[in-house]
C-alpha cells in the first residue's frame, strides 16, 4: 500500500512536470508565433536597428547608457522620421506626427509606460491615468492651481523665494555648486506652492526630505518599467497581498523615498482638512475641490516632482549655454544692465517686465530647445484599426515613442545650424519661420489634452532666475574642461556644475523665509 502511494506520488510529479514542460513549450511557441507575426506585419517595413525588431532589450540597452536622449536622436537621424526600436515599438522625431498623435480626440491613448508613474496600486494620478475621460476629470481638479489667475499667486511666492536665494548666494563661497543651489530653489518654490511653506532646502543647504534623491532614484528604476511594462501589471497584482503592497508601494510610514514625502503631504492635508481657513496652496485647493486625501497624496507628489526637476534642469542647462558663449553672455548682460538703468526691472524682476526683454526671451527659448529637460518616450498606443503615419501603416497596439530631443533638432524648421545654441534664430523677421519654430518648440511641453499644466510657471521661473543670476553676479564655469556631468534617466541628473560667482552690487534686502518646523 505504502509503495503504491509513493509510486502514485511519483507518477503525479512526473505528470505535473510534463504538463509544466508542455506549457512552457506552448508558451514559447506562442511567443515565437507572435514575434514572427510581428515581423510579417506592416511594422516590418519600418526601418530600424536589426536587433530591435526581435527584442525590447535594444531599448533597455539604450536606457542603460545614461545617454538615451542621444541614442534616440541618432536612431531617427539614421533610419528616418519613423524608426522601429522594438518588436511593437516605433520612434518618431517628426513634429507633425507628434502633434497628430497627441491631438485631443486623436484616439491614441497613453501607453503602459504611464503605469510606472503610479504612486498607489489602485489610485491613479494626473500623469499615470491612461483613460482619456478619467484623466480629464483629474486634470480639471489640478490644473486651475497652475493656470489662469493662480499664476499671479505663484509669482508672488516665487519672488519671495528668489530673493532669499539670491541673498544666500551672496553669502556663499565664491566657487559654488550652482546646479545644486538651483535644485534647492526649485524645490523650495514648488513645496511652498503645494504645501504652503518651503521645506527649507535653501536655508539648510540640503535636500530636505530627500525629494531630489527620490526623484532621481525613482526615475532611474522607472525607466526600465517603461520597457518591460509587464512588471507594472505584476506589481499591481502582487499589491493585492497586503504585506507585499506595503513592501512594493510607498507608504506614509516609510522613513525614506516617496513614502516619506507622502507622510509630509498627508500631514499637511490632515491639518488643512481640520482648519476652517483655506490656505493658498495646492493641498487646500484640492481639498476644496473635493478630492479624496489618498489621491491628494499622489497628485501633490506628482506636482512636486514635475515642478522641480524639469525647471531646475532647464535653468542649469541654459545657464551653462550662456556662460560658455561669450557673445551671448555679453549681449544678455547689456540687455539686463539697460533694463536696470532705465528702471524697467523691479526687484526681483516682474514677469511682465522680463517678457519685454527680447534677448532674454530668445535665450530661454533656445536653452529649452537645445536641452529639453525630459527625454522619456511617453509612448502612445495606435488605436483600433491601425493608423498610417509617416508613410507606414502601423497596426493597432503599436507603441509610438516621442523623441522630444530629436524633434528640437529639426533642420527644416530651425535651420542647418539647429545643433548650435544660437538665440539669434528667435530674432528673425521671417514671420512664417518664426511661427513654425514656436509651434515645434511648444511640443517640449507636450500637446493636446495632456499638455503640461505647469508651462506658465516653468517659463516664468526660468526667465526670473536667469535674470536675477546675471543681474547679481558675474559668472564663469569653475572647471571649463568638464563643466558638469549629466546622466539621462528620461529626466536629467546633473552633478558637479560648479561656477565662480562674483557679486555685482544691487542693494536688495530679502524678506524672512517661513520654512517647515
Ligand atoms: C521646463 C519645465 C517643464 C517641462 C519641459 C515639462 C514637460 C511636460 C510634458 C512633456 C508633459 C506631458 C506628459 C505626457 O506626454 O503625457 C508634462 C505634463 C505635466 N507637467 Fe510638466 N513640464 C515642465 C514643468 C512643469 C511644472 C513646473 C509643473 C508644475 C506642477 C508641471 C506639471 C505637470 C503635470 C501635472 C503634467 C501632467 C499633465 C496631464 O497629464 O494632464 N510641469 N510636462
């Protein structure tokens, strides 16, 4: 009897093993049929690197280089405006195609990459929501805090932080890491807007609450989830097990990372929900618009991340272009001096005044064009029935990646010297060309129903910060042979941007800064 039980068990194991083996073989065959079908699909006509047709590893390898923005640009330059970069993936740097895909009611939806931007397994946020209708509901709640009349409030908060920042720079050593200082300023501004008070990076001269570290770490990992998107699905399924959910997703009890930031946001939200007087910050605005606190946690984190890193990178990269181009530096300095001499610049400069400075405007546009702060592909999915773009028919379900860097190097739009930093291109009297350039440039902030809600804020911040830096200091790079190191994770992380600052006297007194206890 005993022997037969063992035998039975053995036979059972054998059957199970054979079944599993057969299942694996079937899966493998299914996968190959799928891949072969993809090769035979109309997608096979789209040119691209040979390896990319077979596996997503080509994309993963590009991401791992830390210079994926250049790889995307080289790929479109080599294979054309539409290049195949994966079994189901194409890449475009064509402004018209990009506009066609992102246009409101285009039927293209955000691809699974956006799942990797969720903070919570079941609560989507403005940047992760892929369903058009649900997204527009969230957007209607968040956008008013960054657009229209809110821009005036944003400006007064920004001005206060900029004055404090400039004063702190005046008391710093002569050689400083300006990249880090710019990051601290953008974090203090956005936390002030979102939470009512700055976290105090400027005052404490450090990355308070690890916001910058969290954004960098998060993006260096999330970029791979944008390729192997099944990982997102797996994470969401695992989160049904309570202890796994705690381990895999940020939680307010975490001592580091996004969870730590969530706790901060959560505390502010709880305080605001108990108090009668609404404060002038994003948390209060979202509470007043009826958003549940769990979602407020995610939305505020998105605003903190979206509103700090991008702007900081843009200010840093434009500043680097200015200080390494003596003609640009001299022209901008004399425009600033003239504005000060003629009494056309308040302290700090008002945005209405900054917009009158034609050369400053040109420098800011050119700085953003030369170094867009995002290089994520932000894939959209070809809708049911497929679509014909760039002369190729793409089957439904194809992922179209948007090569933002390549788009801004278009020589037909910007001229043969598009690779150069040359603000003068924006001073042309050729109206038609100027219109085309502006239309292409606006894609840096996206297009259509998902266009960036922080455009006005970002542009204002870049103009003001650059003006105040050059008004208050003479600036030169500390290490001309290697002014900075920049890593690309879809966003950019700059290290060691050191400059020599020589104060220029303008006699400005800063207000006292209110920071988190
Ligand atoms: C130079 C600075 C910035 C650049 C280049 C930029 C770029 C972008 C782009 C390209 C998108 C579209 C994402 C998509 O494809 O779906 C986007 C969305 C967004 N941006 Fe910005 N951004 C900047 C600054 C800001 C600032 C200051 C904020 C302030 C909170 C912000 C908040 C957002 C939000 C919330 C979204 C999601 C919009 C939606 O899905 O409806 N961004 N941004």
